[in-house]
C-alpha cells in the first residue's frame, strides 16, 4: 500500500533564502517533528533517523535532482521506502510558495494504523508550518548549498517505484520507547478489535465483567503493544518484519496487561 501526501505553505522570505535553508538538511530536526537526525553523506546522499507513527525508522536517500531555487527530489535507496520532492515558487514581493510531495509505504501494524489516522499527513503540514516560522524568524538562512544535482533527464516527482531498491528492507525498524503517537491513533481501532474478540470468546479473560468497555480497550492496547507507560507490550522484531498481522490478539493469554515480563 502506498500513500501520497502533498502540502504547501507560503513563506514570507525571498525564494533564495527559503531554498538555501532547505538545503541545510542537518538542521531538519529543528523544525521537523519526529526527525531525530539527518546526516549528509555526500552532495547527493543523506542518512535519516526518525520516529514514524511511534516506530523508529532509518533510511538512506539519494538526491535525484536538485535545481537551485526551484526543486529538490529524492528517493530512498535502503531502509524505509519513500520518495518525493520539494519545490519552490517565487511569488515576488519576498514571498515563496513551498510545496512538499511525499510518497511512502507504511510497514508494520503501528505504521499502518497511524497512516489510516493521517498522522504522517498532519505531520507534513505541521513541519512546513514550523519551517515557515523557523525561516522567517531567523532573518537569514543558517547556510546554503548552491550546487546542482542531475541524473540525466528531469525526474519529475519521484514515487515509491523510484525507491524500489529499498522495498522489502526492514528499515532497521523497532518500536520506540513508548510508541505514544501510535497508541493514541490506535486507541479506537484497538477497542473495536478487543470488543470483537470478547464477543467471540464470551468476554474478556484479563479483567472482571464490571470493567466493561474500558477494560476491553486496555486489553487491546496491551495485545497490540500500543499502551502507554510501563504496561506496554512491545512487538518483537519478527512480528514487525511479518507486518504484525499474523499476531493474534489473544496471544499470551496467561499473562495480564500489567505483567512486566511482556515489555522490553
């Protein structure tokens, strides 16, 4: 499954300043939520570490096309599968329209639930707004790279097919410490799943009948590994690589949600 996100923001600075600031990839954690680090490996290679829908992801990306003051296009070469482009349009009067187009493939249960909840789409819009605030408040770009990157004919806007080399790569993924974002997004779906399980088995096996829907919701968060705090049950690496879809909600029935032996 592929998801495409497109967002635009108006930045009240000249196009050269907006573009120059975007070329400072290692500054991205200052305004991009969830991005923990970006390391420049070369003029056309980047290494990313981020937390996506509560899951830590790593990937390397290659810049396919970079035209000063106009465009930067990229595609992942390993790790989390994604590709896209950011374009800059000079509107005159020291105003620049910045458009981000991102195409990615969510992996694993937590990312897929987060994708359905629109977490990445909302994050992209928020990141652009923070970029706007960061760039306008600085009064100048923190750096600039005015070189060009070309790979033959214009690449347009790359999609996940351009990142095919990263497909099937686990992206060195693993649940984050608390998976808070995924836990919030999954709460409704988890409660519904728990209710379905309870209906087919005659009731919850990990709580009294007096607890009702609240207990079933807690049971689902425990089973899916999306609960917050010390009661979280982390998904194993094997479960993540399998997409977590093969893990039954009734697994580990002999353990309780509060059993510390289920967390890593």
